């Protein structure tokens, strides 16, 4: 049955919007399963990465019932379910709908929204009203159903973390206002905070009109003249233009205890007298076992009843926590194999699914990444089994790509890439070259 599937196929409940592009949108979702070598794959959109403990339980239940039981975090704070039976689509969608994880069949792949994971927890502005407002507007817009699964909204609390992720439409909190960024433009537009979600939706709808003739999937795909005209049109109805270049590096929250105001997750200790407002953990290669997921949801249920999945394949558990409880919870999470301190050698290490889960991968890059783990590097490193680099980070990072000639390693700085070095069939030399590049 699985061999007969196309790479991405709709389930019987699929009701996606009509794409303005030829060929249709092949991005996986919960109504369009993707074929992989380890079974079918579903990508569940989690706007802002925000999950209640109850919805987290529902995700684990469907992963266990239909798939391999594990949950895989993506670079957009979503969840992928792997190893699914190709025939489970209708039942899977029904259970996710019942759990509130699929509010609109027509918009399920358009609900791509990332948000600053520490918003409201360390003295920064809370983004909850923007998140619920924008998600509701997207799901209520007939036009937005045609947004591709690649199109991305970002809600930034002002610290610049998700502003650096290369979203198509970004809202940035600044005092009583919001700044609206279109693509990677250095000029942003000031809008009242209460109007920010609608401004973001209108910008996305304007993009769809501009993309109708060009076949563009994202803002960056538009021809330069079309994109410039789109920005001018949006600016003519928005507020004051402000020069604010997009940050070059997306900084993930450090694993550990989060304190307020404007605390650093790595700064607090068990003896800290300030309030612990959240716990932050990273997940090695973004892959969570059922036991780890239950532990996280159980921790959330005892405190704030919320999990926030980060675009860096981590999880924030909001509190508040008493000091002793926070320290004990962190020790328990560390014992379960999660990253709870920035000194972990796994900090900043990422990889695609690789072989054997992906037929296009040239090697088991997850095993190779584990074998090469060493001292903590200054820069993140991402291992890719082929040139597609699925799930790679943004900003500055070390790129390791498997090619027929060996592992090609290069230093990426936004749109610039240093000349690569290639290591052939020598694991020790590969580990040493990666460590030197990260340093």
C-alpha cells in the first residue's frame, strides 16, 4: 500500500485551498501525508509552538496508535509523526480535530506561525493575543487557504529571535506598537499593536495576489520588481516606515531555568532567589521518546499546563515554579536524556532524519552527528544527508552535507558561504574538522 503512495498524498478528508501555482503544494500536513522510507509522515502545525498538556497527550496518543510512538520537533516549532500507516489519514485527522489541533481543514498547512518562546516569561511582552488573533484570522480567510505550507508568519517579542528566522511576514513588539516586516526588507512599518494580526493577514493576502502570475511560494520567490511594488502597496496603507534591519542570527533560548525580568535561561541556579518563571530544555536532534514526552507533559500539568515548542527543537515549560521544584524538575528532565544546560555537548547539534528514514539521504547522518559530538561549539552545526538540507537553521551556522565525494563542511553566514572543506571516509578527521569549524 505504502509503495503506491505519491511523495505527498491527500487523505480522504483533505479540503485544502486552491493553489495559484502549478503543480500544487506538496508540503506535508495532517490531511496530506508524505511518503518516507520509514512509513508515512504527518506534520501537525502548532501555531506559536503553544500546546496545552491535554493536546500534548493527544499527539502522543496518535503517534502511538498510528506511528512509531515518537514525536519529532521541526525548525518551525511543529510536530512530525513518523512511521504512519498510509491508510490512517482520515482517522488521524478526526482525532486531531477532536483534540482542537485541526480547527480548519482548509487552512491546516497555512497555520505556520512561530513566536518568541520566552515571550511574557522573562519581562518581555506577552504575545498570546497576537497569536490567537492571527491564527483565527488566517483560519477565517478564504484567500489564506491558498498560502503554501512553506509560507511563514513570525511574532517577535522584541528580542529579535524569531525575527531572524526568515519569515515572510513578521510582527515585532515595540512598546505600544508593532512593527510589520515584509520578507527580509530593512524597512518595517509601525502599526498599532491591536491591529497587528490583521495587518499581518492583509500582507499575506496581498502576497497571494502578487504571486498569482509569478508562481512564487514565498516572499523571497517574487521577482524583485513585483516584491518592491508589493512592499510599496503595503506601506501606503500601513503606518510610519522605520529602518530596522533584520537580525542576522537567530538566538535560541539557553537550556536551564528561566527567570524574570529579561532573565537568561542559563543564568539561574538552584540557589537563585529570583522567581523561576519557566524551564527550558533542548531535545537531542529534536526526537522525543514517549517517556520523555510524558515527563514533559506531566511537568507542565503540575505547573502552568502549557508547553512551548521552539523553532530550535527545544521545549519551554512555563511556570511559575518554586525554586526547589524547578531544580528537581530540571534534574529529572536531565536524567531522561534532555539537554538542560548549555554545557551539554549536544547543544547546537542538529540533523535531518537521514538514512534509513529518507530514501534521498546518502548516510545515517544522525549516527554520524552523535559520533562526532565533542566540546560545545560557538556555532550550531547541522548535518544533512543530501543537498536539500531539510530543516536547516538560519543565520550563522556550520553546514555538513553528505555528498558522493564525502562530507562537505562550510561556514554559512546568512546568504554567504565560505569555501567548503571535504572529508572523505575518515570519522576521526570528520569530527575534528567539524569541531574546528564550530569553534
